[in-house]
C-alpha cells in the first residue's frame, strides 16, 4: 500500500516531501538502537498477564472495574498526567480504547462476563517478540479504503514528526491520492484525526514517550521502529 501511495503521488506537489518521510522511516531500524521488546511492550504485557486465568471481571455494563482501570492506567504512557477521575472506565477513555484495540487484534475476548486471553494471547503473553511482530503485522489495514490509506499516511508522518503531526498536510495528501466526498469536497481534517487518535492509542503505549505531557504525542524510538516494521517488513499471507 505504501508503494501504491508513493506511485500515485508522483508528479504532485506533495511527492518529494512524502517520499523523504518514507525514506526516513525505512532507515529507522538500521540507524537506531536495538529495541528491547519486553520493555517496550510493558503496558501490553501487563494487560495480557492480568487477563490470564479468570481474567478481568467486567461490570454489568461490560466495563472494567475501577481498581483494574487504575492499575492498567498506571502502566500506560498515554495516561501520564491524566487529570480526570478514574472511577469508571468511561472516564478514562484511553484505557477503554487501549484494551478494545488489544481485543480487536485477537489477543483478548469476552467470556461469561470477563475479559480473558485468547489462544493467541496466551502465546503472546509469554513471548514479547511474537507480541511485537503481531502488533507490527496488524497495525496497518490491508484494504483499499480511505481509512486504510489514511492509516499509512498518518503512520509515516507520526514516525517522522517530533510531536503533533501536520493534520492539514495529511488531509491534502489523501485528497491528492484521489479520495473525496460525494460532492467532490476534499478529505477533512476530522477524518485524519480519527486515524491519528486510534494510532496514538496503539503507538503511544509502546516504550516511553519522549514528550513531557500527554498532549505532546511524541513517539518513543521503539514505537517508530514498530512503524518501520509495519510498513517495510514483508509477512507471509494469512
């Protein structure tokens, strides 16, 4: 998909800037320090470890209990300096989004009022490298949709930006790729935020953010390497 995006941008004003970013992403693993998978995935591993056995007992509404929300939040870099209450999971939406994402990629499942490991999750909890590879393999959707291409473009920008990405530039890139609305209007910044927010829930919890505050949204070196592997490592078809 990244190759298709690069080819489609040839001849447009955005071609060179995006190509330069893609090249930077391609060299991240070679030029950077090796990643300690176990350490970088501490938040993921804690969630999976606690879901082993009888798992998390959910409330009648299907949410985590307050004590579990607070314990998971303490392990999540994206919850650093969270200023709101954490008496309910709905009040700590990064926790909710984080565990729902882990469920969506097949590592957790709901069973009889609890959140438990799947068979794949049981393997991943004991193998940080397998968990790392699974996160890389599932990070970018393999489909021809606006959301999928937005994900790839946002990933390239996140891995090559120290802080908040240029949402306007991403929207312009997606419009240059031929995406528009029924009336011919360009891709909106709101659609970019949808992809960016979801990716931050994933990547912001890998390694320790280099920013001072949550709003800085600065990826760790480990998270940038994961983006590299998601976009440049070939995996066999499922």
